[in-house]
């Protein structure tokens, strides 16, 4: 196991790097939010936009459609002459 001084120094370096990364993350989140507002607008025009987070949507279970047997549709001929002769 390394000496306590080395572990302490490494711990301080990692804490410093962690702080820098947290600051960078905060800046990037701010930039994303700013760009989102520029592209999509602040939502002033849509009153429902502000209320949407308050809506509690129930999970709706959507059942797959019932598969039924496919009906075969055959043409009804009155006589043999009505039938088209297949090409040979």
C-alpha cells in the first residue's frame, strides 16, 4: 500500500479535477438550455407548455391488435368463358 502522503496528494488532485469537471458540466448544461430556448423558444406562446409537467399521465397499456384469419377473396365467375385463360 502506498504511503499516506501519496494517497493524500492523489486525493487532492482528484478532488480538484472533480471540481473543474463539475464547473464545466454546469457551463455545458447552461449552453444547451440557452440553445434550446433559441431554437424552440421559451414557450411563451403555448400555455399548455408550462402545465405539461404538472399533468400526471397514467400509463396506458396498449394491446396489440387482434389478428384474425385472413379471408381469401376469390373472384366469382358465372361461366368458364368468363375466366381469363392463363398464358402458356
